[in-house]
C-alpha cells in the first residue's frame, strides 16, 4: 500500500480528477470561448474515405450519422481536455508531438530543395559501395567425365593438372585434356550465385578458395570433376546510376532528412540553457538489492 | 601525339605491311628494320583462327530458363479460381523467394528462374482485384454488388462460376468490366508494367512486359501470348489488345495489325506465341482459315511467319508435339495427350482436326504451303511454358502447384474434373493436367534485349520441366570428332547454324549433318536418348516424317529391323515417388548425318531429348497425401525437351 501511495501515476490521476472537478464547477462555457463546433464537408469526406478503406464499402446513412456523432464527441472531449491541460506532462502526448515535429522538419526540407541531377551523381559517387552488385568471378574449366572414365577420373584430372601448370616440356593446353561437355568452358564475370546454378553449390563454394592465375582442382560439380583456372575476382560491379536511380534518390532523401533534422535540432537546442543536475545515487534500487 | 593520330599511324603501317605481303607473298622483304619474312608476318597477323578460342566471339554459352506464360489474380479466370497473388508476387517467386500461395501453403522453387513473362488475359484484366477490394464503381452496379456480396458471404466459388459464365457470354455489365480506355483498365495495365519494370534486373533476372490475347470463340483455343521487348516507357503508350468487339477482335490477323501498330507507334518490338492448338479443334494451324472459310493466302502466311516465330508446344493443358494418329511410328508420341475436345469441351474432337493442331504436323504442312505460296507460315521454334493461373511458375513434378489456385496441392485435386461439359458429356480430370513446362533460351546475356532477340531467331527449346541443356547445330561439314572437342558449341557455331536456323544450297553430294548434345538437369533424372525428327515434302507434294534415335545411354543395340533403340527401362518406385540415376546417361552427344537426304526436297529437323522415366506429380501427391489414385491415373512419365527445328530449303 505504501508503495502504491508513492506511485506517480496515482498522484497524476488524483490531480486530474481534482482539476476536472475544479474546471467543471468553475465554468459552464466552452473553453475556447466560441462554443461552436463545425463539422466541415471535407472532414465528412475524410470520414467516408476512412470507413470505405476499412470496410471495403461506403457507409450507409445511419453509419455516417454515427461517424459524425463520434467526430463531434471527439472534438468536445479534445477541447475540454486541452483546456484542463491534460496534454501537459503526458509521455504519450510528448512522444507524439516530438515525432510529429521530427517528421515535419525533414519533409519540409526535401520539398524546399529537391535533389538535382548533380546531387544524385555526387551522392552515388560518394556511396558507391552501397550499390555494388554481388561479387563475380571469371574462370576457365576443364571437365572430366566420371561416367566415362570411372574411378581413374580423379587421378587423371590430377595428372592433367600438373601438366597444365607445367612451364615447359610436358605442358599441355586445356583443349587437349578433359572431356566434352555442354557446360561453358569459360565463365566471364558471373555472379557467384549464378555459378552455383550452373555447376552446383559445392563447386561455387570451393571456387571461392581457389588461388588466382593457376590451374587448380579437381573441384566436384553435379556433373563430374573440373580443373579450374580462376582469372579474376570482381568485388561486385558498380551499376550505372540509371539502373539504381530510385534507390539512390531514396537514400539521398533519407540522408537529407536526417541532416535537416540535425540542423533544426541544433538551432532549437541553442535557444535553451540546459542544466543537468548531478546524478543522484539511485537509493531505492540499491536499497532493494541490499535487502536481498 | 594524340591517340587518333597514333591509331592512324598504326593503320597506315599495317596497310603498308599487308600490301607488301600481298604483292610478293613468298619473298622476304628487306627494309631498314630487318627482314620481314612470311613466317614472322604470320605471327604478327595470324591468318587463321585466333589462339584463344573465345576471343572475338559472342555466342551464347548457357541457356536461360524461364516461363513466357504465367497468369496472376489480374486474369479474370485466375481470380475467379482463387488466385490472390499479383504480378509483383509472381516475379518475386520466380526470382527464388519463398512466398505464401493463394491456398495458404508456403512455396518456393528449387532454383530461381532466369526470366518470366506475366501474361494476364487482356480481356477483363485487373477485374478481380477490383472486385475483391470492393471498388465503389463495382458495388454501385447491381451485378457487381451481387457478386461482391456472394464472395463476402462465403459463396466465392458460386460467384466465380457465375462471373466466368457471364464473361464467356459477354454478359458482364459494361459499367464494371475493365476495358481498354477506362481508368480501371489503365491501372491494371500500369501495375502490370510497373511490376515487370521493378522486377527486371539486367544480367540477373529478366521480367518481360506482356499479356495474353485470348481468342476463344466457340471455346476454340486460338490464344496468343504477347511479349514486348521494351520497358514501361513504350509499353505505357498502348493498352493491350483484347478480343471483345468493338475494341478488339478474335481474329489473329487483327492482332498482327495491333502488333504492327505498336511497333510503328513506339519504335519497339513485340512477338506473339500461340499455344494449345490441341484445344483449338482444328483451327490453330489452318490451311483453310476458320474466319473466312477460304484457303490461307500469301499475306496470311507472310504475316504469321513474321509475327509468330515461336509456338508453345508443351504446357499444363497437355503436350502438343504430335499425336499417335499423326505419328503412328513414333512410340513416344503418346505423351500427356489432351484430345477430347476444344477448351470448354463444347465440341468433341474428330481425327480430321488433329493435323491442324499439333506442332509436328504444322511444320510438315508449312513445307507444303511454302511450295504453293512461297512462304512458310508455320516456320516456328519451340517453347514450353506453364500457363499456370496461380502466379506460381512451379511445374516440377515434386513441386507442382497446379493449373489454378483451387488445384494447388491437396489430397483431392487429382480427382476433381478440370473441365466438364454436361452438354457433350466430356470431362478432363485434374490428374490429366501436366507439370510442364519451361523454355530454354540460348542468349548471350540475361537481358530483355538479348532474350527477346534469341527468341526471334528461334534459338530456343521447350522442356516439360527439367532444365536440361540442349544444343542442336546443322551444317554440311560436321565430323564425328566435333562431338569430342572440349566445347562442342564452338564447332557448332563455326561450322553450322544453331537451332532455329536455315540450311540451303546443298553442296554437291553432301547431306546435312547435325551436331546434337544434351546435358541432364543437375537435380533431375539422367537422359535416355536423343532423337532427331525429320519431316520432308516429296516430289508429289506429300509430307512425311521419320524419327531417328541418334544417341542413347548404355550399350543398347538398335533393333535390326526397325532401327529403334529398345526402352531404357525404369527405376521408378511409384509408391515412394522416387527413382534413381542408375540407368541413363548424364550427357549425350553425337554427330548425325541424314542418311536419306534428297537435295531437291524441303525438310526440317529437330531434336527430342528424353529423360529416363520418373514419378509423375500424381505419384508425389499420392505419396504425400497418402491417397490411392484410380488405375487410369498416369503415375510415371519420360520428361523431354524439343528443340526448334533447322530447315533445309532447296535453292
């Protein structure tokens, strides 16, 4: 019970009830002084649109009357609550207002100065890595058909490998070892995931570890064995701006919004002398832990 | 020195050197930088092929697999049968993502596709999303309101049937049916375009803009899929061509006019692919035009050959290569046949119709017409596609998501009638739908332009689902050793023409030779055999066909009397819906020369590749759902690929 009495929420509620009582007794005029509530045509249209979106049909006349009545009720209670100051010191209201302002500032900023072509190009250049595609690889491969060669296929591939890498003497060209296949013998700048689709996942995973510029293997695919010569690895190519334009624009706008917000916040912040009191020791909590 | 000047200087030097060599080929030329003899010069300016076999070439090295024919909820009938996935979802799924099907089941492809065409019916495009969304204009119409309320109160199936029947009769209220020119139609088309443009990812995934023109008068299928080469900037300048008068027409000649108009207006390109001749009741490949009752004329032949370079030979509603009555000597002709009637089974099939419905017969008649009119109207390449109405291009036997959303996997789907017509008493059962197919496109890269151009030159082949690689080259000089090189395609392109190409002007005493090869799908079954199908026109003006076994697995010997290679056998365990690759070959390759060539006779040749038998989707269903299929249900099959033909035309 003691804890409950210390609860700020309770204080707040009691205060609210008191306020309500005081205002209620003190006045019988509407707080804004006019005492008039006008439900405009455009507000009614909004109500109809909202209803239709939810129920997939327009409201009936009775439903519309209900909607309007609800709107009036909302307005009355809203005005009364405002006049009582119920919006003050309310976490939810504070958060909502902060959010509103945070949305509002950047939206204004982006409307005032839409990015120019030059802005887009500059942003794209500065953040090129964000738009890079998947890493790609170029390689040549020699196929060894296990179905035809049987068990010796592995050894035969191995021996071909040393001959392919030999500098002279026993050196051979890739066309003279290996078997015929419909698989591409030369793969140029292909995304690693595409390699996986052609040769299987195990092959493409192993290919990543093959050193550049030397015949290596054998690597195993869904079809048999392969010797591979990896010519290059490309860290993901940079697309043309035109290809990623929408994304770049979205990112640039997002960055602008954040900047606008930061600038605006700095300005607002400068209007205040901020005092942060020295941090007091959290007595209650340390007390709790001591008791345990 | 500027770059241009340096280049010019080099060219001058080169020209001088070459001139000197040409003038005195054998003699050594002495100048103040030494002697340039022929050997040295050859090292510098090689006269024969470059050392690197890949330099200076840009031919396709791998096929791209896709579906040119997929419907989503934007198609009137798809929506009616419960499809809720939109074009956008269809592309996401084709790219390999796991999504939720309209039936609520999770679904994913074994591997992404390389490209997709969402081809929703142009008539009534986008109607269902509007209906389901409770569009105020639809609700303001008594008919629209009635259907909406039926759907809302859980009688969606009744509503769907009523809608489809009304649509077929042209009895849908004008106020609610989206037709070209109305905002609702424009929205649906714009969303179709935008979904494709957003999904298109050059080099990785191609999303074509397209639609289906669904001419179906009297239930006779004359459907065509339309594919645009360009992006939304051009596609937005037009609206799809429909079949309903007065805006549209059910006559293909009018569609071709629309295609020309599109090209003239936008400077773009467009192609049309017909499908399901098997449900046209003798009208798909006419010699007598059904619209006029007169023989097709030169203009028809010319325009058709120009506009319809491909034919969708296999898809969920049956395989259309050939028919046992047309090809009595082809023991593989009886594959997934639909020959009971037209699309709505309102008219029964008669044997006389078949000749004008199947691809092989059309290729044969094409030779005949060419001789008479000087143009071959039926000189088409082969594609396979799904025609699924689910937004899901899922036609693997163990991952078959059906023709419509109501035939997505369930214990009973095989035994629901697919079409039933009480007036004729005909019906086609759910189990007769086939998990087929895709198209393989030999393009230089995965872009709209490259794929479209490959389709236009017919360097494509149909498969019934598996993604096997198939090569087919024709020429005059292929030798058996060409089948043993490291990369047979290099020889293929250098010495011949690829599938879809033409041969003419036979060198004296030579018969055409063909380099043909197939590689199994890495996750599917081994290959049984490669066959070459030849069709020709004899001196009397009669057409003929013959099927040759040219490469096969194992040590089987062709029967000495028939020349046919015996069956490969089977490893299928139907009860467990499994098979193994202990029979068959993972790849087949050979060079074949026509043993009965007559240089005076027009001919075509195409390759058919057969897999070993595997369990059909019905076997997978039976196993998964623990149901017993009636005895008439096919449980196994030999999946296959058909290449585009190569034509021989005497000079």
